C-alpha cells in the first residue's frame, strides 16, 4: 500500500509536465482561449515545483496553495468567460472572480492563515468551477451543434474540470474532518486526490492535442 501511495503521489506531482509538453508542441494552433489555459499550466508547473522543493526541505508550503487557488480559479473563470456568449453569464463570471478574491483575503485574515490548508477556498473554488463545467455541457447538449464530442478539444478540457473538481471537492470540503483520522487513513484517502489530478492533466493533454 505504501509503495502504491508513493508512486501515485510522485506521478501526480509531475503529471503537469505532460500537458505543458504537448502545449509546447501544439502552440502554433492556439487561440486566446488556449493561451489562457497554457498560462495556467505554466503557473501550475512553477508552483508545483516550488511546493515540492519546500516539502523536500521540510518547510511549510501552504502559502503557495493560497496564491495558486486564486490564480487557478481566475484563469479557469476567464477560460469559461470566453466559452459563453451570453452577456449576463460573462458578467456573472467577472463578479464571481472579484467576490472570490475578496473571500480569499477574508479567509486568510480571519479563518485560515497562509500557514494552514485553505480548505474553505478550495471547496468554494471546486463548487463554482463544477457549475461552470456542468453549464457548458448543458449548453452543448441543448444546442446539439457538436456532432462528435470525443473529437472536440473543449469536451476533454471541460471533462477534466468536471472530473477533478467533482472528486476533489469532497476531499477539499472534508479536509478538516480527515485531520481527525489516523495518519495512514489520511494518506490513503488523500491519495485519491493524486488520482484525480492525474486524470485531470491527462484529459487536458488530450484536449490540447486535439486543437486544430
């Protein structure tokens, strides 16, 4: 069990390399939408490497997660901002970005400091992005303009968001509860996050590769 857990953790830690590599190969096909996604991937790669170095040095790296959560949510929101055409949806997305930033600052000042895991911010981010992903699927099925979803790059990227944040949302929201269980049980459960993360970046990689 320990060896499997370690393997999944290591693979998840460096799974960001796959979509970044494919983005470098396929960048000539990118439009503004995919440049937004690529910016997020590069930032995620930098944060992941920095966090790994701090972890290896046995230093606290939770402050990086606070920053990453805000940037990640903002980039994904801007990604969906470009996918939806209705003005009220675009305004809603911009408003939620501002409110999320305010909430994140308030969370740090009053509830979860930079030295602790920001489960509140991660949970809220997951819930909001899940709504965006479901809304895009609803729009696609309602319009019925995409004949072969498996060939459409946004289908895979949206599936990446839906799969990761649907699974990880349960872990984010129950993080405080999981601190009360044994360390072995916590590690086993938290390994699921690594599985969700691997699937997340795999689906994004497929979506970038299919970009024409």
